[in-house]
């Protein structure tokens, strides 16, 4: 689909947002509202582009008003590309492409998915050009699961919360055979997106077959990312740790319960084993959606939320889908040396429920010896209720009740003195971020190092899902928050200013879905956390999970 050039861009000479500052919250009063006079005295607008409609705007699902939030509504058009009009001013140094991955379609034919994690993957891009233009687009990822569903008008592979229903007992036996061979597992790469050290862009999910290479410019699906090693297995951490120098991930072992810690060098598809951690808590590994590393170590979590063979074998989903909560098996953290593969520490810690870890670093004594590893996370108070809260039925039926389960910024301390136990503490008063926190990002230059700031989605209550953006100051134990009425923001991605010396010198990018069916990309100042620019899409976009930044060079 071709672009739709604008004659020029909207620039606001006085682009300061109007805020009510109360208890750390920035409540932005929306300007450029379609119902308002766009020539109000306090805004000076120059070079207004003549508005051209996109060639084809996606249709929206027809549903009741309380379900019509763009965040939980499928986009029916597979792809779109066009130029966005900017409100505010884009920093001149911001030159590259923001990519975001997440669900785009929650229904095929008469079939409707039931959970946020199920939707078929869709990429969104916003390309920041040197001249201030923004070229945006979206496209469905052409996975086998998505193509089969389109062709057959039904679910064909096992997704997070649902499996194809066999017609009879023989079909059920055949489905089990496909499960144990991995053939029935989805390749729906709807979770993470990463720029590898060699420049390739890879989308990922929990299954190893759900590793897909995409083109960051066209958003075309280029094919599977095929691993060339003999390690095998079916599942992986959905969040590898990727730098310009390496790709680290965890491979849970369901048959001999434990985790392989593996590394892949840029330019290769071969994973090599660093080490192995055997589970201390029974006959199944815990879910490892994400993990952490420091300069010298990999931190392997063993949560009491464990894979359940019984749930996997059922034709109908269980309460926690393919998992089960087993507090009696306790919770652990293991620290593996990246150089030797040996276990440097393995401690029992208080029960925890974590989707996303934030960062980790080493504490050293005056002689430079490591005495502990500190690991931060978005912790849901050891409560798995959050998983069912993310069902589409719950998300689409919000009537103002405060039903989002509480979450906190948790900090693990893993001692290196041979202790059997580690600590889990709360970093700051959870009220600072509305008792909701997840989807964190940091300045990537501080990955694995002592750091001060993190950016996350938070809560402005009452709500049923995180509805604000928050900047966490882990030293002062304070938060700055940004929100608007009726929004659902995606993960805030921090992009550092080239040459910056301060940790928070940069911008934060987030995609915003609106209750009225709209969507826009917003840029916040990484230091002040105030809005500096936004650009509206001509249609709504569903909620997305994670993003990455691809510099122009």
C-alpha cells in the first residue's frame, strides 16, 4: 500500500501540556480534540497539512459501547501504511523506527479467543525521519497459525488459553501425538520483538517454533528463525536478553525438570549451552516468561507457577491454563556464572508472581568482590488472579469497578555468602504508581548494572487494567505518572539521546489505545516525564505488548 504524503506537518509553537499536578500525577487535558476549536488562542498552529484520508481505514468490530475500547478490539485490515500528523515537536536527534509487537486479531470466522495473550500477532511501526516526518504502519505477522486459521475459519493450533477441539476420541489421540511432537503448538509470535546484534529483527513467543524474522521497513514476514543447534525442546523464555554482542535465553526442560541457560552469538542461529539449573521445587519447572542478567551472571527464576502436564493434556482449559500454582513447592532464584556455567548461588525466596523482571546488578564489597545480586521485578503479590483478570471477557466488561489486582516493584537480594535464603522487599510505596506496575523498560546502557530509573505502565484507579505511564525513581522511591481519561497505554520504551551522560536523558515512546476507538503514539521527556509530542492514527489499534528501537544507522 502506498504512502499518502502530507504537504507539511502540524507544529505547535507552545506545546506544553496543561496539567493538574497532584500526588505525582500529570493529568493531561487533551488538546486538538476533534470537538474543540483548533484555533484556540493559547495554541499557535502553523503549516497545517491538508487532511487526506488513508487509502483504506480498517473496519471496527461492532460491539456494545462498554466493549468498544480500541485496546480489546481486532483490526480487520491486515496492513496499512501512511504518514501521521505531529502535534508538538519531535526531537531532531530521534531518527529510527519504533516497532511494537502484540495481538491484532482475536477472532477468526465465528471463533473468538478468550484471553489477551491469544490474539494473532500484529506489528506496528512508527518511523521517525530526520525532517520530523512520521511514517507509520501495521501488519499481521504471517505465521502458520494465522494463515491456517484464515484458511479454515477456525482455530488450528494450541494458543495460550485454548486448543482446537477434537471431533472424536481418535482425533483427541491424534491431537496428543501432535502435542508431544510439538506439531500442534502455535508459532503465533505475538509477544516480543528484538533487534539482534547482526541487525535481524526477530519476533518471539513462548514456543521455540514461534520465532519469526520480519522486515522492519515493510513489516513483511520473512520466514522462521530456524535454530541450527541440536538442543531441541519446544518452549523458551519469551524475553531473551539481547545486546549487540549476544543473545541469552532460557529453555525450560519439562521431562527432566530444569532450565538450560544458552547463548547465541550475532550472525549465527546456533545456541550454545552455558549451564543448567535443576529445579529444586518438584516435578515441573516454573514459568520463565522473563529473567535477568548482570555483568557476570544470569539469574534464573523458579516460580511456584509451574507448567502442568495435566492441564496440557486436557481438551478444555483449566483455571490457570497450562500452569498450576504450587506454593508448597516453594520459590527459588538461581545465579549462574556466564563464564563457567557453574551455579554461584541458589536461594529460596518468598513466593512471587512475576511476568516481567526489570533489571539486575551486582553488589560488591570494598575489594570488588561480589557479595550479592540485586534483582528487581514487577511483582503481583504472589497472586495469580492477574492471569484471569486479563481474559477478554473481563477486559471488555469494565463498568468503573476497581478490579485490577495490586502489584509492586519487588527487589530480590541473593546473597553470595552461602545462605539458603534470599530476600524479597518492596522498593517503594505502591501507591506511588497506583498499586499497578508492569511492562518496564530501562535505559539499555544500564542493563545488568546499578541503575536508578525504570519506566512502566501503572494504574490510576479505579481500573481493570493499567491505564497510566509511570517513571520510577528507585533511589528516591518516588514515581512520576502520566495519564488521560479512558486510555490504555502499551509498554513505555526508553530511547536514549545520542551522547547523553544522564541516565534519563532521552524520550519515552508508547502506543495509546482510547476508549472512543482511537489511537496515537505519544512521546514523553525521559527526565521530566511531560509530553513533548503525539501523532494520531486514523483508526484504533489494539493493545500491544513489547517494542524495540531500530536506529536509522
